[in-house]
């Protein structure tokens, strides 16, 4: 549909899969489980949560078509990163109406984008045609297919526009990149992310989730339950405590890195290229008030 003009490159040959989550909700993902898309289906139309990268739009639409013949009508962006908003412009060209938090649209308007990986990567401004058309402050509800969909602002965690999307009737919660099962948390300080907000947002998600709630991670290979979020939160709190204790002892960043405060967790969350303990621990250090650069004494 959109053709090569929208780019192929590293996305050539990538196939998307769609799997049922619960009730009227499905999840679309690419290999590696990044940028997981929530899909809410029914006779009145389809609502998407995030849009992957632009070159995958045709495949995203085809994946949705495997489970629904209804029109894709609405798209909610959980935050501003390219693997979640890249397909916006293509979907907007189809008439899909895009929603996001006020802060997320504000990030769309910046002349350059900033990504925290590898010490900070500068990218181009997202296309004007993919900007959210409708924004909200605290939250917004959709009444569609005989159900209610609730989108609302989380504390500033991954970014300052993080949006959680809850499907009460299906009992499904999409947490965007605040929650990930494949790496340590990314607090994108370039886009308003914070350590304390990450903890607060995960606490909010756990409080909302019941024992049967199915949770879609922004990055992850499968849908999980509340216990996985609790484990993720406990890891972050433990690392925070370890780093804070060493800061209070007067240790600088290089000493804290050498002490490996994430050692108990590296095997599970520290194996993703581009975001390991070497990326996570310095952010924790600076967020807790540590001073000095790596190598300072």
C-alpha cells in the first residue's frame, strides 16, 4: 500500500505476528518484541495502541486484518519514540485519528528528537503528518464496540508523556515502554523520564492490575501478568537502594559501576544490546543526586 517510498532497509524481511491477549484485545509484535502494538477490535472499528516503524505499516495493517475486517479508526501513542510512532503518518493518510498526551505532542514539535541509547542519539523531527490530532491532559475514554477504553497519563517514567491504556472489559493493560521484560528500564531524561516516576508509574500499574489482568509490555516477547511487573519494580527499587547507599558513603560513579549493583539482575535484564547496566546505573546515579563523571575521583 505504502510502497518503498516509505523505506525498507533494515526492516526488509521482518514479519509481524498477532496473538490474542484477552477479550477483544490482541498484540502485534516484531521479532525481538520491540514496540508492541495493542489492537482492540470490534464491529464499530479498530483502535491501535502505537504504530511501530513506518516501513512496517503495510504489515501492521495486514496483521490486524487477520483478526478483524473492521476499519482502523483510532490510534493512541504511549510516548514519542520512533518504534511507537513511526507508522503514524501512514495511518493518518488512511484517515486514522491519532491521540496522545499533551506532552507527547509537544515532543513531536521539537526540531530534533533525542533517544537515550548509546549516550544519546539525535534524530530528525517526526513527520508533521504523523502528529497527534487530539491530545489530553489527565486522561480520555473511548466508547467503542460496546466497551470502554481508558487512556491516561502515568507519572513521568520513560518519558513525561507516558500513557497507560486500560481495557476494563477485556482486563488488559498496555504499559508502553514504562514496562519492559527484555532490559533494564530506560528513563529517557532527554524527554522527561525519571527514576522516581518510573517507580511511581509501576506502583500505579500494579495497583490497577488484578490477578487475572493481562499486561502488554512496550518491549517484551510475551504478554505477562501482574507478578512480572512486581518483579520488575522490586529489581529497580533494590538497585536504587544499593546505588543510594554507595552515594551516601561518598563513592563516585566509577566506584559504583565497579561494585556492580545490578549483578543479581544482569542475566535477566542486562543482555539487550544498547541498554545494559552500563547505561542503566549511571542514570540511577545521577537521578539520585550523584555528581561527577565516570572516571572522576
